[in-house]
């Protein structure tokens, strides 16, 4: 059985082509041996929306690149009602970063989705050692997406 991955595109700044986000997130979940009852919701928004989430849930009144909400009780999930982690990511941040750092915009969007998913799986980036571990995993999956999943349409 595949992992449940939902993509909600709530922005109109840029057209999001078939980036295969669902496929790479399912691949991350499988590679990380996440329980089959885990799913992910990925929501693409503009800066004002993510700023509101950041303020409401973390009491920080700024826009940010991505916010993760791990599943509350994965142990009680079942196949019919999977526990989902939620990731909200800013298309504005991804576009700005891509333009300023000569990175592909689709790659940056996928990087944020992977980063948020890893947070939902328990990875953290608060100290140097954990940050190195998390970013190494993240970039491994970005490379996998780039070589195995990315398509342009």
C-alpha cells in the first residue's frame, strides 16, 4: 500500500507544474521506514498566509520558508484514517531563494516539502550535529527527486 500524500496548491504566484511532489514524499516516507498509517499534507501558500500560520502556531510574526506539524498520535492511526503530518511552505520564499542563489525553483519547492516531511518524521535542526544529519538526508532526497522523479510539462 502506498502512503497517502496530498498536495494543496493555495497560491497563484507561479504555476506549479508536475513536480512529482507526491512521489518523492512517498519515497521519503518509505525510505525512512515511516509507518504505513502515516500520510502527509503539503500546502503551497504565499508569504501572508504562512506568516499567519507562523504567528498563530509559533507566536512569531514573520513569514518563513516552511512550517511542519507532525502527526499528533501516529500510534492510534489506522489504514482507513492515517495520521498525517502537515507541511505549509512558502512559494514566495522558494522563488526568492531560487533567484538569489541560482537554484531551480522547482527544486527549492521540493526541498521545502522534503525538509518539512523530515521534521514530521522526527528530524530536527536546532543544533549543529542534528542540522548536519537532517540536511544530509534532505539533500540525498533532493538528488533522488532530481534524478528519478522530476519532469517538466
